C-alpha cells in the first residue's frame, strides 16, 4: 500500500459513550477486502445533526445504522426505553451489536492507496463505470470511520473526484447525493411549482440549490439564523422567513393564495418544525423528510387522510452504482455552477482538534454551516474560518435565477 505499507497504525477519532468527548486512538490500518478500496482520507466533513445526535445518545452511530440499528435499539441499550410511549410496540428481537464505542465520520474524500483483488469487478465499479487505480482522488458514500487516517469501503461507494472539485467539496457529495436522490423522487411524482424548505443548514441549503436548479418557480425558506437566510437567498431562495418573527404557516398562506406548498422539505428534524409540516403542504402535495429524527415527535397524522399528501423520505441507497446516473447529474450541476458545495464550508479543523470543532458547532450553530476535519497533522488549522456567512450578500443573486438543464 503506497504510503500505508510502512504505517501499520493510524489515528482514529472515537466516542466511548454518550456525553463523552472524542478521543484519538492508534488502531491498525485496515486491509481492503476483495471488493474494497483502501482510502487515505484527506478530509471528512461533519454531519452536525446526526453526529451530535450520536454523541448525545439519540442517533445510532452510522456504523451501527448501516448494519440496521434503529433508534429504539439504541434506547434499549442505553436504558432509555421505559419512558417511551411507543415501548409496548417495540419488536421482540434484540439488536445484536453495540453502539459504543462509536467510530465516527461518514462524509469523506481522499486518495486510493490499495485495491482488493475484485474491487473493479462488475457491480463494484465506481459510478462512472470505469475502473479506479491507486493514486486516484475519490469521494465516498457511506464511508465508515471518516474521522480516521484510512478507511476501507466497497468500491461501489466511491467515485472519482473531478478536476474541478476539491477534496473538501467531494466530501460533501455524501449528503448532497442523499438530498438529490430524495428530491429527484419527488420530481418523478409531480413537478412542484412552489417549494417550502424548513431549515437552511447543510441539507436545507442543498435543497434550495437543487430546487432552483430543477426549475422551481417559488422557493420559500424558513431559518432562524439571519446569516443563513442571506446565504439561502444568494443560493436561490425567493423568500426567506424568520420563524422567530413571523408565523411561517401564515406567511406561506399569503404567498400561495392559501393553497399551501406543492412540496415541503423538512431539513431540521425537530418536533417544533415537524408539527408545522401538515399545515404548510397543499392538498395532494408532497413532504420530503430529510431532517434526521431520532426521538418521537407529535405529528397530526390525521392530515395524511384529510390532505392526501405523500411523504418521501431520504432514500436508502446501498451503493452509488444504484444511483449512478444521479451522481453524474449532480457533478454536472456542480460543474455548471448551479450547486455550490464550496459555499457551505465555513470552518476547518485538524483531526487532533476534532473536539474543539464539535464544541464550536454547539456554541455557534447560527454561524457554522459545514466544518471540514482535515488529516494534515501540521497543527496549524484550529478553527480556521473558510468564510463567514455574515458576508453572504443580501438580496437575490444571479446564480439564484439559473435553471437546469442549462441552455445548450
């Protein structure tokens, strides 16, 4: 393994249990299996909602989630199930694995250092359908242990990073692909003219850009942070509502002639935002649930009956090969400037400072959009600001008026 043959151990960030700080441990460098790629990770971006949920003991770690752990399994393991009103309806079978210690990080990019003997066999090729080689820069989907120096994963879940993308941008393809897949399914059901997007964190801002690129006539966003509202307008939103100062349902009524939105995209995953959703969507409309819900919420389920809306969740994608065409489409949107993942990156930290990165996210959620954890080991990146959302331009930007596909 070039660069890894002389390194038998690597650094890996681990959470030993809920409420614990990150610890950096030395563990063996993994060996790629027959259909796997060994990746030297250069950067891994932080999924604030799910990673903080894991640290707080509510979201199954992504390693466990990939293997099928559900929130109720985690509640049982942590002794939190007795207060759950759904407890009588839990399945009788117990989840076989344990959630902690948790190896964290699931959005990563880097360089190929080794390949399994069958890594480029049919069914395991990268999304482009072309074999990869040692030294290729690649992005990933569903990587396990992104906060590490190395990770081995199925080659079907890597894609070549184009020359026009940085590794930081490539690491953001994991949440972007999940987002695009969900909204693509909505568009396949019915093309919405009016879209309401709740929350303008990473997934909300991706939803705004995807909706604009797909030709939505009216995009309305709701976001507490003034900085993020301004960024949303720059990236394509027509109207940005402050839910602390306005009733979002009433504002959407005014903007849609009381009809409601054709599509409501929920990107927060909290009870206070979920409760508004059935009152925002029009009769026969759609709801895209992208925000990660990890605890039971109160939701007026009767409105499914009365308003006949369809709920489209973030899809379960096993490999990028299953959505290879969508990977190509997303890369074309980025190349055309219709999606700007670089605008979401706000801070950089080194792996050795990962605890400080998460403390910043908790301390200043209105300013932080996306944090990149870099595996540089040089000691000079702590809290580096990539750019400040305070510098986002107020008012519509020219890029916000683009449509996809662009004119040929």
